[in-house]
C-alpha cells in the first residue's frame, strides 16, 4: 500500500506539472516564446551566507578573524552563487554553471526570449524560484524571491545575474515583463554579475519589486508568468560600430 501511495502521489505531481506547462504554452504560444515551469524551493531559513556575514562584520567595524596557519584565499575563486542554501562550495567562474546544474539541479533554458512561470506563489516566505537562461553566448541566473523585507508584508523580488564579470554584465540589458488582464508592467536594467551577492541586490531594491497585491493582480491561479528578454546594450553596439 505504501508503494502504491507513493507512486500515486508522483503521478499526481506529474499531472499537475504538465497542466501548468500546457496552460502556459496556451497563453504564450502566439508569441513563440519558450516556457519554463519553475517550482518553488524553500530556503533553509536563510542561514547567513559568507557574503552577508562579511557585510555585517564590515558594518559593525569587525574584521573576520585571521589565523596565520590558514591557507591564503585564492581571489580567483568564486563562492556558490545559488541563494537557496549556505553552500560552502568555491570554484572558478567557468565551472559555476556545472556546479549549479549538478549540485543544485537548476534547470537551464535557451532562447532569446523565454517565459518564467513561477508556481505556488501563495507559499509563505522565504521562498525562491530559480532558473538559468542561456542566451547570446552567456549564461544568466534569474532569481525570483518571496521575502518579508518588512515584518508581515511579504514582497516579490526578481533580478537577473550574469554568470560572468561586472565588465561583461555591462554589455547586456535584460527586460522582465508581466502581462495579464490588459495590464502590462516592465522592468529593464543592466544585469548584475554573480560576483556580487544576490542578497545585496535585493536589499538595495535594484530589481523588479512587487508587493502581494500587485503580484496577485498579474498571477493566474497562483502562478506568475514573467517574460524575459536579453539584448546587447546600445552603448556596447555603438562602440562596436565605431
């Protein structure tokens, strides 16, 4: 009975996922956009990451303890960019994508324009929805987070991070678009580099920010569809022509 119960639950989850994907394709098929259904993942109560801990220590005027017997940190190593967990992994920038896919099982979708369909928006904060977007020869990390920036008032924060250096990130522009019930909301900005902390981007508000009421206005049965488009920046194109 336990075996059949587990199998039945897996079948129901598969049917639900296929239904969400079909619904999204029906809405966005006219635009010819690829749809990626993203299920939520609860963070581990946001244990302080290394970047957050370093920022707090700096603000308090406290420097991290230094021990002469410890190995010197390699400045070329990048900490794990996945905001879901306090992951101790470090590696070079070129292997970040493989780490995210193999260790954290983050999906990657290719195409100039895609639709990010986040399900179960009603779940309590903190919750994250994450995918990787491969476009224009680079990989980008899209993070949608539900978080209480003020107690009792959850908000949604969406940002795009380039898996590359800040100089490379300046060459691109990303656009996030919500479109439903004859209403349209757009956010356009330069992506930030994954060398910066996602937490810092959200704290600064340098991203698409939605309160609960606005998110519900654009959601459909608890799912929020965000259109994503990435282009090369106009400044970069003009310099190339010169």
